[in-house]
C-alpha cells in the first residue's frame, strides 16, 4: 500500500489557484455583456497559470495507486 499523498505541493496549488482565478474573471466577463477586454484578461491569466504549472512541474504531483480496486 502506498503512503503517498494526493494533496500535491503548494507550488502546484498556487498554479491551480491562478488558473481558477482566470476562469472566474473570464466567466464574470462573459456574463457582463460580454465584456471582451475583461474576458481576454481572464484568458491571459489562465495562460500565465498554465506557464506556472509547467514551470513547477505540476504533473509530478500525480500519484498512481497500484491495485486500487
């Protein structure tokens, strides 16, 4: 049985929070008319979050459970 955690590292959660903030900004922008400049700002925030996620190697936080039936 694995003693690993599914929680992830703080760096990875920061990247996820930035991406989530971008989606929220973009979602609010769409419901406001749409407000295209604000939507594009949200999209840019998502891209920055993706770059952060790539830089901190977010996929190394993935834990594959062996035999998790």
